[in-house]
C-alpha cells in the first residue's frame, strides 16, 4: 500500500485507502478524524502496512528494568500479551494507523496535574478514534496507546481495573520497537535531551 500521511489540517486530498470495510477513508471519516484528532492534540495520522512493525523480546527489558509501571499498571507487562501472543495478533492484521503528536513544555517530565490531564486527554482521544473507526465499519480496530495509563493517579493493578472500557495496552507493552518501526516508515525521531525540546509521542491503531 502506498504510504500517505493525513495531516490534521483542512484536507486537500480525498484519496481513499482501502481497508477491510471496503469503503476506504471516506470524506466523512477523514473529517471526523480531523475533528477528533485536533481536539486531543494529534498532528498527523499515517496509514501503514503492519509488515513495517518491528517487534523484539528486548523491548520487554525496558519495561522490566527502568520503568516503575512494570507489574503496577494494567496497560503494561505482565498484564499485557506475551511476545508469542503479540506475533499472532499482528499476523491477523495487514493495516494500521500511526497517530503522532507532540508537546513542548518545560514541565513535561514532571509529575503534575497538568501533565496527567494532558496524558489522559491523549489516551481518551486515541480510544475515541478507535471507537469511531469501529462504528464506521473497521470492526478489528484496537488501540495501542502511548505511555502508561494515567486514568487513575495510582493504578488498581492487580485489583480490578476501574475503567475497563478505556483500558488499552501501550505500544511498548506489545514488544514493538518504536524507533525501528519509525525508521521503516521513513520517519525521523530523536530523544528529547533538554526540557525546551519538543517531545514526540506515538500511538497505533491496529485497523484491518
């Protein structure tokens, strides 16, 4: 499939991308993606082949060592599928959407109410796009969200999730090498080294 980034500004191109629904991304769907995406801080959406997704066991090491959310969050390992399950799941899809956004704030890495509010907004935005696509005929749509779930100040794990309808795995919990995947999509990215630098975040909706 030809790659095409759909920037969330007034759409100039109305070309369809064929998915399982056999309707492609219609003008109506593009308009709804545009509206919902802007409301939740998204900047662009890229339909791409799932074959471009890179997975690796080593990604789980980043979760186990160096992240406080391991064994502490329903969106993170070990509450999420293992590598064999992930490979099986990805094998059932051919197409996905990469959702991209950014933040440029000096307090982005701080544990603040404003940060948590932004994280929840982006999380809910990704899930809302998934649900919109489901209602439009993309019945396999499911989200892999950026960053550990922040819907609760402290996750109830291993107790019952307080928001099961909003619960989604993170991109990294699916063993996805995000940098390697972005390289396959010819998207340049880098680690923000200073507080004044722009922080990029990415989520994925497995679509078709």
